[in-house]
C-alpha cells in the first residue's frame, strides 16, 4: 500500500513540474486573457505579433538590425556572430553572447539566454520562426535590404521599444538625405553591374539587394534587371561573362563576402583570369570598385545617406562630399 501511495506521489510531482513548465513557456507570448497588449506589430512576413510587455531580454540574429536596436537602446543579450572585420558591432552589444553566424545559429545557446523577444531576418532565417515560437518566444521577422525595408524595420522596432516618434523622425531624415543626393545626380545615366563574390560563386545583384536598391535610387541602369527576375524577393541571379560582355557596363561594383584570399582566388577563376574580362569598358577605364562591407554586406542603417553618396561618387565620378 505504501508503495502505491509513493508512486502516486511521484506522478503528481512530475505532472506539476511538466504543467508548470508549459505554463511558463506559454506565458511569454500568451499571458492571462485579460492582459492588455503592450504593442501589436506587423513584421515583413505580414505576421501580427502581440507583445504584452516591453522586451527585457532581446536576441538579434541578423547583423543588419543591430544598429537600429542600438538607436532605441534595446536590451540585447545575444546576437549573431559577425566575422567581417569591416562590420562593426555597436559598442553596447559587443559583450552580448555570440550565437553563431547568420546561417549557423545555435538554437541551444539562444534558448539558454531565456529571451522574451527574438528578431531575425525575414528571408534568410524564416525557417527558424516556428521552432522558437513553439518554445513560447515571440519572433519578429524583419529585412534590412532596401530603403523601404529599413524604414519598415525602424517603425516596427520603434513601437516595440516605445520610441515610435523617434523612429518617424529618423525615417524622415533618411528620406531627406536620399532626396538631396538624387537631386544632384548628373542627367546622363550610367550602366552598371553589381557582382556579388563569395569563395564559392559569383552572382549578379538585382534591385532587391542592398547595393541593387541603392543603385536604382541613383538612377543607374542595372544590366542584370532585364536578364533576371525583378519581382518578388530574388536578390541575385547567376553570373554570365557573355551577358556582361554584351551589356558592357560603364561601371562594375563588387560586393565581397568571405576572406580576401578566397575572394581573390574566385575572381581569378571567374573573371580576371579570362582574356574577355579585359575587353570590358569598365575594366579598360579602371571603373571597377569593391564596395565596403559595412555599407553593402549588411544594411548601412543610419549611415544610408553616407553609403549612397559613396556609391554615387563611384558611378558618376563626382566627389563624395558634393553629394552628402
């Protein structure tokens, strides 16, 4: 009889622990029904996220959004690992726990931080949403590629961290910076190609990428547009030297991602090592440039105007300070 009572007691204790754990996990995003929402936002995947309190432990899994979080003094406890030496982590987040590169995030580390909000990339990290939400953690998916993406992210994060008015002011400043630069662009259009280079491949960027969208705002004619999909969220299309020779752009821009040694090896294999490369007008006129990673590998953030002026100076051959 004592044995039966003892076993029954153990079962009750285990059920209490399990139910208590479930209650704690669910309460992160589903508190009592009479609780008033703190903020209701729509992310870039058109998902509606309801937060019942201001986040106190935030995890950011994409480097492009760290700058915006810093503007609103978000309490970031964990972040993606940034390998580029050019991309700087905001001072406030340098001691935040590193969770792995953007494509290799450690879910175990993320969960161990007990975050009450996760912010991730809507295109590159979409598959991570469900696993975290199943743990009861709210997830906001944002994208920092185009200028409109940046403004959307600012507005959403402004609401999340209780600074909507400041977000609106920043968006207006970004629009003003862009408008001033566009007014000073020479009337004659330039034909450009933007080549994204990694150790394993060379692709051509479209207007949905950071550099591609900025070039479009600068009235540059991107030779890849008519050969690729401009609609949807496609950022890059396969590279073709034949197409590049046919279009013969005035300016060629590189956006590298990887170690300089491996990038140079890939360039030699795909471009520089081929005789046809030297027949391109941009190559003959020394109009081939490598774009800085802090502006074009990740979103330039609040430095959008400065990044745009830099690109404008390369495309149109005008000093940067004349634009910005």
